C-alpha cells in the first residue's frame, strides 16, 4: 500500500497541531504534505507526488472543492477527511489533534479491507403513477419524460389544473393494494366510474338521490354514496361499477398523500411525500427511469437459517426488514435483491450473521473502529452514524463553530446495520461511551427502525450493567443540531472512563462474538453476572424437557445452531448457542420440550453442556450396538401391547423384533417370515 497524506491548514484557521500529525504518520505514508490552501496551490503537489511516489491511495484532509480533486486525481483511490469542521473548529487543540489522528488512523486501517459490491441492471421503464389530489403539477412535470398515470379520489379543478391533466392518463379512485418491485409494480385501484367508457351525459348525477355524483371536467362519486345502484341501472354505457377494481402496471409510484396506507413504508421505487417535498421526490423518481444499475448488497449463506425446518416456521427476525425485502416463499426465505437497499437490518438482527453486507464486513468496520479509538481522547465516545445524515450534521455544526465534546464518527450504511456485537466490540476496543445517531430522511426511521435501535441500545446497556459498568450507550436523533449538542454534552458529562483494559478484535458471527465478549468482560472485571431477564425479547432461551421424552433426536436434528445434541442416551443443551427459533419445541413429537425465553448473562460466560433429559441406551439383542433409548423402547412396547390390531406374527414376536437394531431387525423379520411360510406349506 503506497499511501500519501495531504493536510490543509485552511490558512492556519484550523485548531490542530499539524506538525504532530505529520510526525505521527511519517512511517505509514510515502509522503505527508502540509499546505495552507490545498484546494488551490496544493493540487499540483498532490498530482506530482502521485506520479513521483507511485501512490496507490491518498488521504486528502480538505473540505472545500472536493470535486476538483476527484476530477484531476487519476489512477489513485481518494479518501476525504474533514478535519476542519469535525475537529479543528469545534474542539480545543489537544482534543482536536488527537481526534484527527484517530480519523487518519481509522482511514489507514480501512484501506484494502473494503469490498465493492457488484452491480446488476434493472429495467424500470417509463411508466409512473402519481397519487394524490396535490399532484397535478408534479404529474404534468413528469409527463415530459415519462408515461404518467394520475390517481386521486377527488380533484378541485381550475383552468391550470385542466391544463396540467390533459396529457395524462386519469384515474379517479383509491389504491386498494400494491405488489411487486420497482419496474414491475402491480397497483390495484378502486374506480367507480370508468372514464374510458363514460360519455359525460350526466344521467347518473340527475338520478342520484344523495347528490353524490359531481361533475368537474370528470364525473366523480364522493364518499356520501350509499350504494343504492340507481346510477348503475341508468348508465347507458355501463361505465359505473361501485365494486370494480382495475389494475395499473407501472415502474414507480409517487404518492403525495399522507393518508395513504403505504405512507409509512420505505419501498424502493415508491416515493411518499407531502406537498412541500413533492418535486424533490419527483427528481429522485426521474433519476431512476429507464434501465438503472443496482448494487447486490448482501452475501447470503443460509444453510444454518432457522426460519424453517420440515415445513415448520421458526425464526422470523429478518422478516421485519424496513424495506419489506425479506419474505417467506413456501419453505424458503427469499431476499429480494431488487428492493433491498443495503441498510443492513437483516445482518444486524440475525443472531448468527447469515446475511452479511458485502461493502461493510465486520473486519472492515472493526478495523476502522480500532483506528478511531486509538485517539485516546479524554473520553473516547464512538458515534455510529449513517454516511449521509450524521456527517452532514457534524459539518453543519462545525461550519458554525459550535463547541461540543469530541466524539469519534464511524460511518455505516445505515444505523439499522449496527448490532449489539458491534457496540460491545467498541467498548472492548477502548470506547467509554457509544452513541447511535439516527434521523436520516432516506431511511425508515419510524416504528421498525426505532424499535430495532431501541432493542440494540437496551441489550448493550444491560450487558454492561451486568458487569457493573453502567449504562454507556445512547440513542440520539439528528433532527435538531442543538438538541444533538445538548445530548452529547450531557452524555459526556456523566460518563467516566471505562475501568477495563482494551481487548482484541473478536472473530466469528454475531453470537460467537457476544459469547467471546462475555467471557472477556468477566475476566477483566472479575464479575460473574447475576442479572436474569425472564421477559426478554432478545433471541435467548432456556429449555425444559418433561418426563415423556424418548430421546428421539427430533429436537437436536431440527436445531440449526447445535445448541442441542444427543450423546449416550442424554440430550445436552448449551444455553449460549440457542437463538430461540422455537423449531425444537415445534418438532417434538411428545410435546414435552418447552422454550422459556430468558436472558441470563451468567450462562453466556460458560459454554458447558447441561443435561436436559436422559434415558439408558439399549443395545441390540443381535449385534450389541446401542440403537434406542429405554424410554423410547418402553413407549413402543406399550403401544404394541395396547393396540387393538393384532400384528401378523403375534404380539410376542413383534416385541422381540423391537429388541433388535434396524439392520438386525430386518434379517430377523425375513427369518420369521420364512419360518412362517414353511409351516403353512407343511
């Protein structure tokens, strides 16, 4: 890795010790330059150094005119860092310099670890639907570049509205249902009057006893209609059907109507807004017309997926995807790569990390995290933020030179992607506090996301409290810069340094990392936790097995994470492995296995197998191999004895056959049949 670092003092207005920065990374880079106006006189230095030093990566610490650098710097990977608004203009020199070192170190650690997701093409087409009575002007604008359908339940017409609508395909009614993906939405609408058939004769309005049919360019039936159907009887062209639905096929939908049932959803290709934001969303829609390129965000390895076994439904955590991109299809879990937006919710919520983000793998995130926390600030506060809202908020505050405690920003694709393992890893690597900053306009920050972030914060704080470390994780909203400043300041004031030595980056899936961290925290704090949450919503469970268990292997066979195993006539259980999918409970033929949701931190430390049920293994009367448990043999014996149907060879013979394994039983049965035939023949 041939690296160049270029620092800008912005005419010496940035409160950072740049000589200290240069000295700190002199061994990491081929060249480190300090310039007072990097975006002006420094550009030639950068281009010259890239050619002379054969640089492969450059870190440009300048906040102005980035487009110039991107246009002029060729054949080199560029990373921009904003040391001015995020460090020098908002913190004292000592903290600003330390934070700047952390940001640079984080960038260096991340180089070479990021993977670019491959892309594929989606034909979105040019058919769009605009919904809502506020939409005529927007629909007219889009009609210059797309084939526009316009739908509203009523329209207040004036001359301008008529001009807007005359080139559109008009539908008067309401949306009943929407299915499909961007490029292929199937929209079902209720439309009481078929405008294609209507001849505007006015007979329906004259006959209506409720005066529910109004005319204003088009005939419309309002909500006062009582369904008497007199209009249907009189219509000469059969244009009225009060129950009729029609299907519209479009590539994208713009809904300027907050009363629509789908307003709170976040589906790629469906844009919802109020009247104020309608044109900005129309521009977004326009940018996705025709054939677009879409990232394939996820790596999927679902062999251990606990969502289904033998037709039984198990884990359903990922089905809460904010973009509705994960669904059941028969006995399979389907991840829709067209509607997937790469938010990372599924990766975060899956207990064993089966879906993984390609561009934000854990080694990449954790390496950058380690680099940031090497800053060793007075209080190391890590700030998880999406790469849109959070950094923009920090830049906004920085441009106004508002002081606040130094926080270390770590960009992720979406706060949905942050898991409990990520937060606790931050503490293991030296964080004293962690903030999750939400509030992105492009993200579904309504119930699903807020519930998820709340659960992640709650678990992290409970985990820390179990080791007497206190609550150190905060969920903060980016809605107001001033509220953010107040929240960060008060959070920093009440924080103390974490009384625990730094650890190393743990590897594995989410559950494996949590178990490793539990043991690590216990060793460092010398504490065995006593906290038990018996009403937990997190995927942890104890298991109880009643006396009717036959050690049949159904539960262990269904368990996708090997939390249950059978050995020498015993069912053993490892609490830390269980993800509470419930498959073992559903598959138990005796209905004696019960899950008991419980989060017991002490059991996360030990991975010792606990015996839940045992029965003496019985050896085959022929070969001696252990083949069945005594409880299973007793149950089968009782069934044969109590059966009203008499077996062909008699009860005693069948009971004798039960004492043999499958291989020996078959041979003995053939022998019995042969003897029986010989007797009959004699």
